[in-house]
């Protein structure tokens, strides 16, 4: 069997996401189809390319060599395509992905109004590794993603990025009449006394980061709820059945769900704008980044927790825009 570009893209997606399930989502194929393709490639090259480990699906020595060559070939094809089209404005709608709360809509509206933009297609992936792999594969033009401070690199080769905010704290949301809502801030240890709703432990980089910080602080969260739908999570919080993490830019709704900061800001993430170098979008990334920073700075008033953090710390860390 001769290897094709689709085979090379599949290998790189598995290597970048460390998961067949996530790679299948990036490639928009079923996991069984991807598993079958991987087996055929392995038969073709004459050896095992990936093995399962505690950190996910990792390349074997042979796999690492093949993936490195695949990246080289794909980079060459991408460079050729970009040289042909880099002088042209994007022909179709800009594909904006990631997961970033209010910024998705606000930035997409700004993009839509630019004379060089021919519409916007908004997509969301809560898993930043999937969104970044889609940027690398060329199925997204831009992605706004939150990156927990973990030691492993998550931005793949071939993806450029600029910082929107280097250290945004993670807040919590509660029912307006929840006991913890009486104070301006919530003690981290106090969260362990109430049901927690969040991603299933161990399924995302965020959940791995949360577990790490909890161990460091001696906090054992009680997590009976693992909703995959934002509406379900909000219903649990609204009913007083759970406390949940929230982006600092989330809007406070005093009559239903309120936003509170965690004392000492033990949890935080970096917000990045990601793109593919050499593309028409990359040529305007400075302009786009400035707009994102302006929109972010204009979020003041969304909650008392955000405003306090912004005055005390958030504003001074924001990149010039």
C-alpha cells in the first residue's frame, strides 16, 4: 500500500492528540475507521507505530520516525499551498474554533465586519488538543484556547500562537442562594464541602491540572456530577445541586447563577490565539490579536469578581493591544 496524505495526516493527528478518539474527532471520521487505517499503515511499514501508555497513545521508536517524516512531507505540501494562496484573501468563511466563552461570539462579530473577511464559521471543542490539531490540519483558521499550566507541550508543530492573557484565574459558579455565595470570594478548601460538577476526571488536560492542584492543596473535591452538556451543568448549579468551575469572563446573573473568585487564585489558565503560519489569516494576526485584546479588556462589568481581579491584577498582565 502506498502512503497518501490522508494517512500522514492521521498519523500526525494521533501523535498530537495522544488519543485515537480525539484524533478521530479532529479528522472527522469514526474511531473504528481510524483504527483500521492505522492497522493498514502499520502493515505497510512493517511495524507497530503507537502503543498505549499512562499518558495516552504514544509513538514507538519506529512510529516517532514515521511521524517526523510525515510532518516534513505535510509541511512541504502546506508551504506549497500557502505560497500559491497567501496573496489572496480567504475565499470562504473564516473557521474559528476552540473554547473561550464570550470571546467566540464577540471576536467572530468583529471578524465578520472586516472587509477582507467573507463570513465566519464558529465551531467549539472543549478539548484544546482537538482544536489545536484541527488548526494544524488546516480544518480551522483560528482557535482561541485556554491552556492549563502543565509541563507537557500542547501546541503542535506548524501552529503559531500569541498570548491574549497569560494568567487568567478560574472562578466558580453557584446558585444565587448557595451558602458560599454570601462572600465575595470562596475558600478553595470550602469547595470540598459541596458537590462539584466538571469534566470526568482524567479525560482532559484541565481535569489533570485540577487534580494536580487539589493534591498540592490537600483538597478532595466531591464530584458526583459529570455533565457533558453546558445546559445540564447550569441546571445543576441553578438548582443548588452543584458548584462548578467557570471562566473569569463569565457573566454574573444575580437572580439565578452568580460568579465568585477562589481565594488566592490557586487555579489559572493561559488564553492563546492560535493560527497557521504562512496563511492569509497569519498575515493579519497582529490586527486580529489587537482586536481580541480590546474585546477582552472591554469585558469589565460582567461580574464583581472579574472587575476586582481586573483592577488588582488582570489589567497589568494584559498584552498591549
